C-alpha cells in the first residue's frame, strides 16, 4: 500500500527543504500520495498550499508576538486540512512555533497520524525544555546536528541526524574557477556576504561595506567582492547600486561555492552562510546586529551560549570565528581584524583547521539531508 504524507513548511528555508524531500520521496516511492502546506517551492512540485502562510515569514521576537493571532488561526486551518486528508504521516518542517501548534492540534484530534518533526528547535542554544515538549508531541525527530540528540534521550524520542541541508545541497568549490569568474587573478580577495534578508541588507550590510572599504584603503592590492544572497541581490543593488569604485559585485552566474573557496578572507552576516564558508575552507569573521529590544530579550532571558555562530557554539562556546555583534559591530574593529588576517597566512590556516574541527563536532559530513528525511517519513516507525 502506497504511503500518504503531508508536509508542512512555513518559511522559505523550510519550503525549500520540504520540496527537496518531496523529490526524494518520489524517487524512493513513485506512487506516494503527497499533500503540502507551504509556498513557492512546494507549489512548483505540484503541491499548492490550501492556506496562505506568507505572513509567517517574519524575523525577531517582537514581530512574532505581533502576529500571534494569525499564527493560531493558521495552525487551526492547517490542522483541519491535514485531518481532512487523513495521511499516514505528517512532516513538520522547521518553524518551531507554528509547526508545534499544528502538531498539537493534529495529535489531539487524530492521534493515529504519525508526526515527524524535521529540523528541531535549537535546544542547545535556548530553552532546552522544548526537548520535552517536542517528545510529548511528535513520534520522531529528524535533526541537523549530532550534538542535538542527547537532549532528547531522557524523553525517549527517536532521533535521526540528517546533517545540514544547506551543506548537503552544496559541493566543494573550485578556487581556480572562482577566481576566473571574478577576474581577480592572483590578488588577495576579501569577500563580503551582507545577508539574505531585507532587514540584514538595511541594518548589517552598511557596517560590513564600510569595513571592507577601510580594508581597501589600507591595502590597494586587495580585491573586494560583494556577494549578496541571490534572493536579495536585486534589493541590494537597488539600495546600494551596482557600481563601486573600490569593490565589485560577484558575477550573477558565478557558482557561489567557487566564489567562497576562491576568497582569501570574508566578512559575513550571521546565518547559514557561516557553515558554508567553513565547508569551503574560507576563514572569516561574523558581524550582526538586531533591534535592542529583541537582542536584550534573547541575550538575557533566552539565549544560553555567549556566541551566536554555530561553529563557535559547537566548539564548546569558544571563538573559532571572531564575532562582532551589537556593541562590537563596528566597521573599524572588523576592518582591523580583516587586515590582520589578510596579512597572516598562518593565522588563516589555523582558523580553517579550527573550523573543520567544529564542523566535525556538528556532525557534518557527506549526508544527503533530504534523502535521509524522506526515508524516515516512509519508515512508519
């Protein structure tokens, strides 16, 4: 008998992962019955969403509070759609707050439906009590990092590690191809990764750009390459223009992993890109700031580690990658660190080694995340 699976994804990253899981499900079991709540990527797989979840794509604690009523209403609607479809299994992809509410509603009304959480809450960083909550609500967790599993062992929740989806969909870049695409020859390259959200382009990018410009003034031989995420590139160009007399935009068609691997050093906005840089053996620093109310709530009431970068947290909360966050988020400080690293090959190699060790502790490897998740969904444990 063919499996019947319902996927739920509320944000862009979850929508992409859910779509990749759909591709794997169809390869593993061609006659599988699929339904989904999500966005563009799932719709492109022929799975249009019965409800509009675009309102859920918000960033920050305060923004989440403001749409609380919409979250509850959408969770009710999602549970109704799932129960009507009566699947064997529901895959709840990312988006902790929303998918937990959906899971709780489905569990209360249809306890026979198997619930699988794909991408767990960051219990290693904040509110570890969520491990118990999740174990009481779902039947299986497919998590990203190996370091997450011990949090769930006391509660008997089966856990499967799939690795980082962002890394599993990538590859080792070709430094020579990257340098050829950028036209930089043998010059040292400072790569600027200003973010993937409009809020980051507005609030984080200016200081990163100023730091890069200071580096260029101090070292004219350095080529500065600006590489905004593809989804935000048009907005970046609209806001800052596409012509700089001290920097260049990376070619739009250049392979981003080639560009990363070809770079001598990078200035990066916090996010998934930090693990990608480490995977490409590129040393870098992290810069970030957010609204002070959001930061204060997260820093003093929610967030346990002293760092925000996964690599640093995995390395026993030590600074493998330099972080310039909030009060430390100053262009001059970042420029000074970048100049030091650009001039010290031994220091760069030392950071690359430390980054590799941190990736290993995070459980990264050659895992195909979407395939592993799909196999769990089909297992019916």
